[in-house]
C-alpha cells in the first residue's frame, strides 16, 4: 500500500509535464509560445515573495538563535513525541492558519537547520503544501463581497487545519517511517 | 495579528537572547535570516518560471473547463441551495479546478466572482450563506496536486528526492478537505437560519495579515 502510494510521488509530475502539452497540442494550442508567455509570470511571483520571506525569516531566525524556540518546543516535546509528532513542527501548527509567509519562512528555516530529508522536514513540507492560509482566504473572499458575519466559516477552516496537521503526520509515517 | 506575531518574535528574541547571553547570535541570525530569505526566493525562480509556463498551457488548453465538467456532478451536491444553472456554479467549478491544478493566481479571481454571484442569492447581505461557507471551506483546505513551492525549497537544500512529498501532501489535503466538508455540513444543519449577531471578520484584505501573494498559499 505505502509502496504503491509512494509511486504517486514519482509519477504525478512527469505525467503532468507530458500530458498537459500533449492535450494542449491536440486542442491546437501553440504550446511553446504559450509556455514562454506564462513563464514570464513565474519570475515576477518569485521576486514578489522576497520582502515577505526576508521579514519572516529574520524574525524566525532570531527567535531560534535566542533559544526561545527551543524553550517552547522543550515544554511540549514529551507529550508530542509520545504520539509520534516531531516536536519541531509544532510552531507550524500555530503559524499555518495565520500567515502564509510566516509559515513558509518557518518551514524553510526548519528544512535548513534539520536537513531536507529528515522526518520533521518532510512533515513540515507536507503541512505547508497541503493547506492554505485560513485567515487570509477568509478575509479575501468574504471581504470582497462585504460579508461581516462569517458565521461558522472560521471554525470550519481551523478544524480542517487541525485535522490536516495530524493527517500530514500520519501520511508521512505511512510513507517514510521515522526517518 | 501578523503585526503582533512578528513584533513579538523579534522583541522576545532580543530579551531571551540577552538573558541567555546569546545577543551576538541573535544579531547574526537577523542578517542570516534575511540572506536565506533572498537566496530561497532566487532559488524559487527556476521552478516557478517553469511551472507557471506549464500551467499557462493547461489554462489555454481548456483543462480548467474539462476538470469543471468532470467535477460538476459531485460539486452540485455540495451546494444544494445553488441552482445548477446559476452562474455561481460555473465560477465555483472553475475556482475548484484552478485550485486543483495549482493555478493560485487564477483560482482567487474565480472564487471572488463565485462569492459575488452567491451574494446575489443572499437575502441577508453581510451575513454569510451556507453556500458561501462551503466554498470558503473548500478554499481554506485547498486541494492541490503538486506542492511546487515546497518541492523547490527542498530541492534548494539538496533533498535526495524533492518530490517525494507529493503523495503525503495529496493524502493530507484529501483528509483535511473531507474534514472541512463534514464540519461544514454539521454546522449547516445545526445552526439553521443565520443569526444577526456573530463572529465578525475584518473588512477587506487591508484589515488582515499582509500575507504573501496567493500563490504562496497552498504551496502552489
């Protein structure tokens, strides 16, 4: 089962890279020109992230260097490790629903300090990639049409983040074991 | 909120650093963090340029429309109070298809158009309808096929197989989307007709986090 799922990782990207241009060519889309046209936006997007990531990486780097991060993690470590959650990823659970740039910076910092192939880094990358910034989505979507009473939408979003956190840990256990 | 988190981290770092006698390390980390931030973003250029080129092909080939048609029968059941031929349904389907393909920049405008159409069906403007809450639940959980940003960052730091997080990400995103839909259903039945008083949210993006561009969100 786990072996079969792991193949999804290996196949998804090559299949998309082959299927999308092929399908487009059959629909008579000039694939190469379209590729170049779209690719221009990628540069802009990467550059636009710089201020966000610099601001957040600075704060998170300082927080780690001061020893405050370790102090917080140390408190909850026994509890989390008893249930198989790598304690280093806990701050991510708090940051992820609130700030997209902050959680991205945290994951980047974690990958840098722990190494990209450690279990904690894989769990963190999975959490970051599998959900969106709940508060940001709520504000943009409801703000756009002037909804002031969001009713239960925030609770639903946070509940799904909570479930997603443990689902990410479980999925990494299933596929990678405690690497 | 983000303002306070950011300020809090910096101020706490300086005080805790002083108490631990690590002020030098804290100062170095500030500049080191800034440097890593820039390096990582420059490293993202390669993958983002490639992926957004590919996604432009997907968009122009009508893959969003194809996916929308495939998902229509399921999605209609998620929005029982939206008439199937209402324009809102079309935008909801486009929003979900674009999200699935990781077209963050296309998904957000579609989602906002969907909200505007749903607002026309809303008898109490200012209060979210059940359909709006369901659309929001789907977007906060955000099913994405390929977490491009995360793959790129792992690649930058020399991961052996940067893409091996695709499968766990798919599993986790499926579970959290399922949880979001179930919770949404539960609250929808429990709460009945909307009440006037309730939780208030900020008005417009300016009131909230200066969060990164939409494409940062789902890792896409």
